[in-house]
């Protein structure tokens, strides 16, 4: 059972389940958002305000290095500014420094526990550090305040999948899709969750439908390859994987599917 859980968790992590809201709502906008300030110096001078705007622009454009540098410059001047703290945490997480992100985001949540953006960002970073149970606490904290928050539901599904609780995860994805039928992230995650639980036929149907409807990204294609592989269709899995991977990558993935398949079917 332990080995099975380990491999299935690796599948969730390796294929990077889509996590809603990572950049959908930049910190610092809206009432009660991440610009809430706490203890310490929190008032920005003119230079820091410019740096904060530049940090957000850099983050939106995918320039994580500049965003991290600029957020840190803002926090040097105003360490109590929660918007900058959450922004730094998200930028670190997006850059792959998820453990550092967790540290920054814990500080933001401790200072403003009712801040949904901080809780969401911390939950995503915890998933990336393979701590799904604690991540669930963060998403549940958001849902306790708003049980219809679709981002929190979708992200909670990811954490549940990583914890091996696939049936519960699928219930969350289906709730999201009931409210928003065109939600691509929830559809992709539902397909992958079904594949990991051994329901390859429905998983393939969902992911093939996305590709037919124009949602044809490497992430979707490789999740479809996984669904084929876990269903036992090695030919289709290899053909799909080859769209993005070289021969060595395809062989490695096929071997991985063979390892995971009997565990996913349990």
C-alpha cells in the first residue's frame, strides 16, 4: 500500500496537475485582498510603490527572477506589506523554490489568517512540496468562508488526488464543472484523477474531448498519454507522447505507465 501510494503521488506530481488561480488574481487587488497590511512597516514610499507595480508586471509576464528581486526590495522597505509577501511567495513557487515559498506564505497567513489569497497561495505551494494534507487545511479555510469558491474547490481536488483520495477529488472537480462547464483545468484534472484510479475509459474520453475542442497543449497531451498508458493502450500512449517528447522520453514514460498501471487499477 505504501509503495502504491508513493507511485500514484509521483504520477500526480510528475504530470503537474493544473492548479487554478496561480496567477488568475494577482495579489493586492480587491477588498480584503493581499494588500492588507499587518505588523511591521507596511507603508510604501514612492520608490517601493513603483517597485511593487514592476514586480507584478514581471510576474504576469513570466519574468520570475525580476519579480522575486523586486518583491524583496519592497519588503526591505516595508516588511509588513502582505501584498508583497504573497507576491514573493507566489513568484518563488512559480520559479520552483516551493519550500522558500511556503516559508514566506506562512508569514503572510500568520499575519492575516482571513486573507483568502494568502491561504490559496500557501495551499498551492504545500502541494508542490508534497504536503497535501496541510494544503487541504488551507483550501478548506477558504471554503469555510465561501463554499462556492471554484478555485479553492479545484485546488482542493489536486491535494486530494495527491493524498490518494481520488473519489473525493473527482467530486470537487465535478462541482466545479457543474458551475463552470468550460473550466479546462477542472476537466484536465478530472481526467487525470480518473486515470489514476483506474477508470481509463472515462479519462480518455474526457481528455480526447478537450483535444478535439482545441485544448491541445503539451500538458493535456501528456495527461492523455498517461490515460492511454494506464488503460493499457501502449501504442496510443507512445503516439501521443511522441508529440512532445523524444524517443528516450517516450520510453521512460511507457516504463513508468507499466509500473503504475497495476497500482492504479486497485
